């Protein structure tokens, strides 16, 4: 695992944007990239938008999302599909038909999980997968206890994750869905290059567990230690327990 410690979140965003840019430029004939939501990658996405405005083209890019809430109607502003369109893909000119995520509004979430697993498989290789990490070590929505070999499936969020994400729902924990669809840790691990970005002291324990702790389902991020190409991009606060 390559660990890159940088002074500020802005520096982290620049490095993650560099990695994605390199993948986009390396494959002008078409490339799949994996995107994460949450606040951690936002500075990287802003950097990519700025590069697009300076001429970087994304029309050959297909994007796959990690996860989605179950039960939000399609088009809900906090559904991850809408978030990624708002924060990145519309602004860099990726056709919405090439932006894929699990269908959290499907009547049968189990079927939606199987469908998404097959779709991601069909769009491989995923050249680079951007990741964040939850304070409890979750990756995507693979909460502690998730099998390290898991595939796309329905998960139940912990109360901590619902509380952490309430800020996106006007602070109302009750409005945060209980169930989600997420790529499994095994699914995520099939991307060629994993780039995990984390900033701030609240992530320090999760970062240390992922990078240096035992490989355990108690810290889903620790599965990254088994992957041959991982770049961990952290600011000094998030690196505080390394
Ligand atoms: C969310 C997302 C994850 C994200 C994590 C951290 O629940 N499902 O993909 O990495 O939690 O979020 P943030 O970056 O906002 O701290």
C-alpha cells in the first residue's frame, strides 16, 4: 500500500484528481472509473471539474458508483446517483446514460443487487476506484462485520453511520434510510487501482485500522491490505494514528 500524507485536504484532493486524470488520459478509447460519494472526494471532484474546464475530456468515460440508499425515490437530491451528477459527472460532460449505480428505488432490492453486480462485471476493468472511509472503517456501505469477499448486496446501516449521514438530510436521522445497496468488498477489490482519500482527525482511527491494523471484518477498510495496488491519500490529521 502506498501511503501519501499531505498537509491539507486540498493537497489530497489534488493528488486524487491527478490519479483519476491519469486513468482518463491513458485510455482515450474508453475507460471505466469507480466513484464514491460522501464528502471526502469532493475536493478531488472539484479539481476534475476545473481540469475539464481547462480542456480535459470525459466523453469516453463510464462511471460506476459504489452504493445507494434503498427507498429514496429516483431523483431524490440525496440519492447517490443525483449527488454524483451534481458534484461531478454532469459538470465534466459524462453522459448520464454512462453513469451507473445500484437502483435503490427498485421494487425488489435483492434483484437490483444482482443486476448491479452483473453490470459492474460487464463494465470491467475498473481502472481506478475512488474510495472514502467511514469513521467505523466502512467502505462503500460495507459496515463492520461485512465479509471481506462480499458481492453487491443489501446492507443495514449502523446507527453511527445513519447519525454521521444525517447532515445530508437536514440533521434528521429518521430521514436517513436504514437499508442500502452496496458493492461488496470483493466487488470493490476487483478494480485495478484503489485510491482511498480521508481527511480530518475523526478518520484517524479508521485510517490506522485500514492501513496497519489486522485484516478483519471489524474494520472493512483493512481488506485494502490484500489488494496489490492501493494508494491511501490522507492529510496530517487523518494520518495522526499511523
Ligand atoms: C458514506 C459512503 C461512503 C463514504 C463514507 C464516508 O456513508 N457510503 O462511500 O466513503 O460514508 O463519508 P464522508 O466522506 O462524508 O466522511
